[in-house]
């Protein structure tokens, strides 16, 4: 069995393709070394894989030695050992990478920041959005080649950055510019959603009470009219005050 902590080739599928085409190693050995499922290796050997990979020589890359391959070919139970682990690729400092599908949205996001947060520096915008200062300057000075079609839009909505990153940048820029909220300034009356909801509920309650009162009056009028018709049908006098027939005495 292979050591689970052993690093894998930099390009596992391409390495497996090369080993299948250029060695007599077993599928199990190749799958174990490359960190793939044995069926993936089998599909590569049978040309059934959905994606065709260009082989990558692990010997040339320094990940395997020819002697190690020969040991594996001589003994199917031999577990291939990595000669030199691939160098881990880390992101270097520089502008943020933006997918190609979103790069056309950058000018809109830049324009939004310039309009809503003028205290933010070009360097901060460049780092947040992943663009050049020349582009920012052109948009700020309205000399950009596509300025007529640029519409300021929230970069968070456009997916160019996260809300946390935007808030952190704005807070840092505001602190640097000395922008703070005036605590002594009188607070402007604000109608919040709670007050609006209370007013709506009160209006709804008043409307329901009015409707109930009108319904009660209508029901009373219908009862009076029904009693009058019944009395007329029985040829009994109607009490004009109550609207009902006086009770008959059995005397």
C-alpha cells in the first residue's frame, strides 16, 4: 500500500497518460501514484476517457526516476515512490484575478466606487477590482474609450468582490481621510419599517371595524325588511318604532 501522505504529481491525469503509454506498470500502480481511481486509468488505456490528455513525462519533471519505474515493472506489488514533490504553486502579490466573463463588468464597478466613495484611492480600487490605475484614471476623468456605455453598478452585485472586502476598504479609506460620523448632529426623523407597519395595521383594523359596523347595520335592515314582509303577508300591523309585529294575545 502507498503512503497516504505521499504527494501527487502536479498533473495527475497527464502523468497517468504518459505512464500508460510508455511503461509496463500496472493500472493499480499508476492509479496509486497519481491519486486516481483505477477505472480512470483503465479508460485512458482503452481510449474511453471523455477527455484526452497530453502525456507528461514524470521522469523529466523529476517526480519519478527511471530506476523506480523499472522496479515497479519488475514487481507489480511495488509501490512507486515520489522522487521529488512538485513545487506548490502559490498566488503572488498583484491585481486580483477576475474571470474573463466578468472582466467586462469592471468599468461599471469602478465607476460605482468612484461615485459613492470618492475617498477611496486608486491603489485601493486597483487591488480590490484587479485593474490598472490608467483604467481608473480614465473612468474618473471620463476619458475612457467606452465611457458612454459605463453604468455605475455595485461591484459586490457584479461579483467582483465580497461585501466584507468592500466594507473593509471603505472603512480604511474613511479612517485615512478622517471621515467620521458627527455624533452632535441632530438625528433626522426616520420612518422605519416598524412604524410603517404599525400604521398599516391600525388602518387595516379601522377598516375592518367600519366594515363590521356596516355589515351589522345591513343585517339589521334586512331583518326589519323581512319582518315587515312577513307581517304584510299575515296582514298584521307593523310597529313603526320596532319594525316588528306586536305580539298577538290569545284572549
